[in-house]
C-alpha cells in the first residue's frame, strides 16, 4: 500500500503511526481546497504578500518565491503556510478575479472557454455542432421579397435560440 491516495496524493495514516492527526489534518486541508474550488486568480506568478487562510490561486507558468517549482498547481494558503495540489486533466476552478471558470487540459489552464458537444436549455438543444453556412440570397438587383423572407427567418431562429433579441 502506498502512503498517499492515487489522484491527489492525500496522505494515508499508517498503522501504528505517530502523530496521526498531522497526516489527517493535511488530507483535510487539501480536500478543503478541492471541494467546490474557487481561486482568487489564475496564472499568478508571485505569491500574494498577505493571503487569508482558505484563499487559493492557480500558479502561473513562471512562479517565484514560495511558489517556485509549482507552475500550474493550485496554491492554497492555510495558517500553516502554502499547500499545493497538482491538478488532474479536467480539473475546474472558479476564478473570482475573472468571474469565469478555468479548466485544466492536462498541460495548461484555459480560462473562460467552454467545451461542449451541444448546449441544452430546458431539455431542448439550442446549439449543436457547426453546420453549413447559410447561402446568400440570389437574384434581383435590390433587396427583394425572397431575401427579406430569408433574413426574417434567420432572425427568428436566432431569437428562438436566445442568441439575439428582436
């Protein structure tokens, strides 16, 4: 048996181990940082000078000071100092500074982009995979009845998907 969990390296308590509370408390501190994770900011390289216990950040690509060597990690401040959690593929955090979600793609954090196969609202698909472009109206030297009808239909569809207001 290893001395830590496979995914987030939470420390196990070994049989007969002294100071079990230290290992248990370390595991709880990491779990606290990972449950419904919210960070103050994404890609910060310099540790803040006066963090508050419980605050977290996503460490940038060129960390300094107490964050050196922890690029891409989630840094959580506690009364005992910095704790770092290595994110897993698909880990997601909420960035308070950006009011956006950030997702870890296995090598970097992607801020504010959503990956989806389709968007459902109220059980109805409103946006799916990209389709062919709408053909431009043809015929006539000026905007004619057929072109106006096509534009009205396009606008109606956009409105029904909540993508525009008419």
